[in-house]
């Protein structure tokens, strides 16, 4: 499947070659970047005309790591991995897709590239058809954050259900108003869980609207003490903790006060600083009898999964989950979008309109 005669030779793309301070300051809009060739597609690859992308913290954190940003990412580089667009050409094994069909997913890390008008998506798990009823800008938020929200909840709930004889599970999500948190809350509720979460005062109402049963304002309440009280009022400790804040190691060290003995503390993301690495190493390596943690700590690593993408997309189509988009930026304003993301105060997701 190939429409090479209608594919332009150049495109718009946000690019960078060297990050001295922040990624946003290094970005330059290239109006004549070369379009990837459709003639060299491998069997599982798809050439996509990108209409929307969305931002994730990892999009700027990895390029800003000196060694990784300098040596591991081919230059010139284009940021972001989330995408939603239409199929322009596809490899021989992608007979499940048709010309012009809407698709969404994520690009492999750490190469990124979604803030360009045309991209090559590698791997069948990374590019799936968009179901009816889901808007493209909504689908663009699911690549990393949506899938992470799903994968950090659903597989672990399956384990919990077996231990609890399918009784209602209790989930605590640390950081409910961010890009991943908004999905995690809704997925957990769709699975029938009692959900507690944290956020600042300005986002409390949003988290309740997403379905949370109890929202803890971390600026006013002692989180651990409140979790203990919630556990007592709900008939027992929590069955799962998903930490979306990163660097919340004190919350882990006190997790035995509110988390069931066999339950897991799932850490998503975190700091790439030396101190952050040392904190995680202490948790993973120090045994319990030498003062180590009293609960199982899991460092989450997400991976693209077509079946789970479809399950999440169906939740959106059915209205069980909704995307929360704070703002849609033009491709020329990508730097401003990253500056907003760096504040850590984004409600939901920031989306970029890459092309019409």
C-alpha cells in the first residue's frame, strides 16, 4: 500500500541538534525537513501523516540528560512520541490498515519524532486503528500517558482480584490530575475499584469529576495519616499504590501503614538525578531485615501493546474514560508547550496540532 505520488518531499518539523539548557530553548521549526521515503518501508512499518501529538515529561527529560541527549539520539532530532494521524503507506504485513485510515500510538524511545508532519512507525504494537467515536486529538493523548495509566492499573488488579476473591479493590493513585493520573483514575473506576488520589487544591474538583472516591489535597492534609484513616473506614488497607509523582520515596517508606502486606507499590517515572537513582537503589537493594521497605516496590516500565491500546480506545468510545486536554498548541508553539509542561501544574494533557 503506497501513495508515493501524492506524498510531498518536504515537511514541517520541530527539530534540535544540541540541548545546552532546556529542550524548549533548543527547538527550531524546520519548514523543509525531508519526508521519510515510503519505498523503503519494512513489513511492519507504517508511514503516517501526523495530525496531532501530545507532550509527556519523558519527551524533554531524556534529551536533557547530557550523555543520552548527545550520543543516543540521532540528529537532527524531533521530539515527542505520541501521535494520531492517517495512513499514507504501509509495509507488506500491515494488511489490517488501509490508505487514509486514522491510527494512533507511540514511537519508539528514545528516538521520538512525532512533532513532524510525517513519521515512520515501527512495530505492529505501536500503531493501531482508531475506533469510531474517538476524536483524533483525544487519541493523541493515549500514546504514553493513556497506556501507562492502563498498564499501571489493570495487570496488577488481576493479581489483586485473585487474592481478594474478586471483592472490591482499593487503589491509591499519587498524582491524579496529571497526564497519566487522569487516565489511571478513570481506568481504575471502570474496573470497579475504590479510588483515592492526591492533587493540589485547584484540581480537587477535577479528580472528583473523573470518578475518584476520595481526593487528598496534599497541601493541606498529611497524606499518609489520611490514607490510614481511609483504609480503616473502608474495611482494610489498600490493595495497590500507583505513584505518578516520582521522588515520593517517603510515601513508600511509610506504605506499610496503609498498604496490604502482599500489595505492590508501583512507581511510574521518577527523577533522573543522581540522588533520585540512589533513593531507588536503596529501596530495591536494601533487605527488610536491614531497614528496607516493608512492601513490594515495582519500578514500572511501559511497553507498547496494541491489544491494550484498543481496550483503552474502546473505553473512550463508550464514554467510560475521557481525555482531559488543557490546551492545544500549534506546531510553531511547541517550545511554549514544553515550558508549560515543565511547571508541573498542567491539568491533564497538552496537545500539539501538527498538521491539518
